[in-house]
C-alpha cells in the first residue's frame, strides 16, 4: 500500500505544479485531492490563472461543480477542441459530490492533448484501487494532500513565513497554530490579515504581534499550560487552566489532545534518554518534533515526569478526554474537568 506523502512532499509537488504552469507546461489531467484542501486549492488556482489568457477564457474555459453535473458532461467538454487558443481548460470543483466521478476514468485513460482537465476534491479523495486514480497517475498528475498532524503545524508555519522572506518566533508559531488548528487556509488568512497590520518592512514576527493581531493571548493558551506543567509550576498551571476553560471557544477534547501530544513527546524523549543520557540535538529534534528553542523545557519535564509517572499522566488524559466527550463526567462542566485533570497531573 502506498504511503501518503507528508506535507513537505506535497509542498514540493505544489511548488513544481505552480512553477510548471507559469512556464506554460501543463499535464493533460490533474487529480487534486486529500484531507487538507490548502495545497489542492493552491495548485488549482495556479492552473486556472496560467492556462489561458483573459481573452481566451470565454470560449475555452468551463468550470463545473460536482453536485450540478455528471461525468458525461465533463468528458464531452474535455473532448472539445480549443477555439483560437492552444488549449481548453475544464475544471471540476467539489468533485467528491459527483456520483459518477469514477466514470471519468475512461476519459483519463486517453486524455486530449489540447485539454487541461482539473479534478478538484475538497477534503476528500478517490479510491486509489480504482481506474480513475490509476489512469490519472499514468497520464497526468495526482496530488494527495494529507492533513497535518498537530505537532507539524508550527513547522509548517515557520516554512510558510520563510517563503515570504520572513521569520516567526517559535512561540509565536505555536500560538498562531493554537488559534488556527491544522487548518492551513485559516493560518494563511490569519497571516495575511496580520501582515497588513504590521509596520511596512517587518521581517520578524513575534508572539506579541500574534497576540495583538490574531486575538489570542499567550498568557492563557494551551501551550502555556503545557509549559507550566513541564516546569511543575502548580499555581500558574492551575490559573491558566481555570482561565482557559472559561474562554468562549474552549473545548476539552482539543485541550486533552494537546496535552496528550505533549506528554507523549516527553515519554518518547525518556525512552531515548534511557539509552543515551546526552543525545545530540538532531536526535532530540527527530524524537520531539519541536523547534530547538523548546529543548530546555523537555529537559526539565523529564525530571518531574519520570517514565512511570508520565504513563500515568497519559492514562489520566485519556480518561478525561472520554469524560469531556460525555462519558460519565457527572455534573462537572468542561472547564471544571480541565482544572481537575491539571490537579491530578501535578499530584
């Protein structure tokens, strides 16, 4: 079974597609799909922008939506010849909503050289065992954009800023990621809004910039909670937990997911330290999956949460995640459950 590419591979493929179409190099068919729509949308936009000149679009560009069409109409349009242009562009958006999508496999087996067909799925993918996927893979380009994992978001944000000739502080990237989650389009939108409000010529974004322009406070964020738990700073951790639980957008499952990821990193780090008490920074980076800026925090955390204690904490987090989803939480509210969980972690 083929392994889904990570975001670095998807990013590289997206860059190649964008560069190629800007240079007039097009595949006859593109299948753009995956759980994370950011890269498929970006590639689709680049193809549409560069496939035709403005005066060619009226007669040579057709955009379908999956809910309103079928494979017969799409294939028929794709088999038409261009009028006074080098190519035709046929785009099928929201393709996951078209019941006869797999029937496009016949067209994709022998696609027209003078047509660029783009099949764009939003947050979905086709069955890789079937003919449509295999035919596009053989005759065109397939992009399968996997959703980012929580621990990859700050790395993606740092790369996103580098692409724009800027840098973002590690704690600022974490805070922005906490606000937007793993929704890359939301991160891009929040970034664009923030950059418009920053002084012209700004090249380095700080946590204060994110707090001011994105509307989230580092003081009462989940990553500040994990930091204070790592330091075993009980008064501050409890104060953050109480304030975090009182925010309107608070959801306990999101908090328990972040806490579980944090303590699972600590557990993995401890397993490394058992064999090598002084691992190199590249080993730490590979195991922890965090910016070197945060290494000191984890070096402290393993002192307060030895292996057995860390496993107990992970079990506690799973228990409270279940309670937060309605599993035997009694009369306790989500904010009360978070404080209760933090108390038990610290004790």
